[in-house]
């Protein structure tokens, strides 16, 4: 095979792995939107808060230590050496489920049957509250998250793919990050489990019934508040997994909350109510932006006769241009439901 073709395959593989990660973030939006009609603006901050909590448990950091030290002049920082990774993840999961109960108790139950814009604004407030709470609890410094996942390039894969190139070609093999592979396998497993849960369990069917019609679901004995707690708990668990994956890759910092913005084009492409749509949309965006970064810039520079550095960083904005095109020609997305309101 030619090195050019192998480079193309390498770009597609990395794009697919990035797309699965985008799908994982988008799933949290889809689950909550399906159950309550709420576009949860706080999903990205939930991933940040979950990752901060996990690091705090791993390192034995005292919550609110910065605030306590400033108020009382103490020097309290750690309560001990911290918990092992497995126990820390379990405790972080319990905390995210507890957060779901608090959100339902303090916010959602007061907003039943309110206009969608009111619910959306409530999640914006929740996002800023959680971001401030995370800052107060764990501090704003960049933290390293290590859950034992392998990282770095795979030398075995480089050796295997180097032999695929034509004899005598100057090709050094495909670079695949082992952390990306691990994250992809975990994300695929979680996505498959959530799809099975949504389609084949009684709770999943109740979730879809609530999404179709709140009043009809309650009339047949489905507890709206219980469903909301369940779905926000699942979204919290998804946020924890997304926070672990992205935090292990780039560190736990407050810019981690911006991963929600990467999920928006995925949702627009796949549809806000479709779990398969979130998966397909993520893969399209992941592969598309990697290919655009590798090839589209050179093509555009050639067409306009510009310097090679004019069209760069295409990966940062390509997904939003694709999403804009979908909004113009197919606003419901590939798998979304066309909404027709009759007056």
C-alpha cells in the first residue's frame, strides 16, 4: 500500500476514536432531552465536576480547604493519602447520583410543565452554580487524573503497519494513542449498554413514554419525578465517564466543561432525541474534522493561491459549519423526529 493511503487510514482511525468520545458526551444531552425535553446546558460542567471530585478523592484533598484556610487561617489541605482508583470512582458515582436527587428535588419538581426556554435557562444557572461549587471545593489549578489506563503510542501497531507499506517507501507506521483506544472501547461498551437499556428494559420504555407525553405517562402510573431522577443519574454517570476519559487525556481543568460545545454539532447531525443519532453524528464529526484538518486546508490554499498557513486550525470550526448546513437543510438531524405543530 502507498504511504498516502496508509496516512488516510490513520487519519480516519483517529477520527473514529475522537468521534466515539464526542458521542459519549452527546449521550448525556440525548438522555435528558428524551426524558424531560430539557436541553441540559450543564452536561459539560457535570463532566468537569465529576472529574474534579474523582481527583479530590484520589488525592485525599479536603473539600473547601481553600475557603476554610482563608476564613480561619488554617493550613488544612489533605485528610489522608486518598482512596484507590476503584473506590474513588464508586464514591464519585454515588456523589453524581446524589446530585441528580438534589437537582430533581430543588429544581426540576418546581418546573414541571414549564416552557422549554425556562427549563433551558434553569440548566444554564445550574452550570454556573456547579462550576463555582467545583472551584470552591477543589480549587482552580490544573489537576492530573490517572485511573491506570495505558497511554502513549503503540509501538506494536507502528511495527505492524510499517510492513503494510510498499517496499522501499519511507513510511514509519501509524500512530495510535493507547489511551484513545482504551477510551474508545469503554465508550463503545457504555453506548451499547445505554442503547440496550433504552430499547429493551421496562425503565427504558418508561423513559421513552415520558419523552412522548408527560401527562399520558403519568396517567398510566409512571412517576415523572422518579424517571427524572433515574435519567439525571444516568447522565451523571455518563458525565463521570466522559470526565475520566477527557481528564486523563488533557488534564482536569475548567476548560474541560467546554467539551459540551463539541457535542452540539453531533446533536444537530444525529438529532436531539436519538441515541443511534448521537453515535453516528459523533463518528461523522470525528472523521470529518480530522480529514478536513489534513486535506481541506491545502485544497483551499491551492484554490485561492494563498500561503500554506492561511487556512489552518480547520478542525476547530469545521464541525460547526457542517452543523450549520444541517440546520439549513435538515434541522431535525439524520435520525431526529420531524416536529409538526398543528394550530
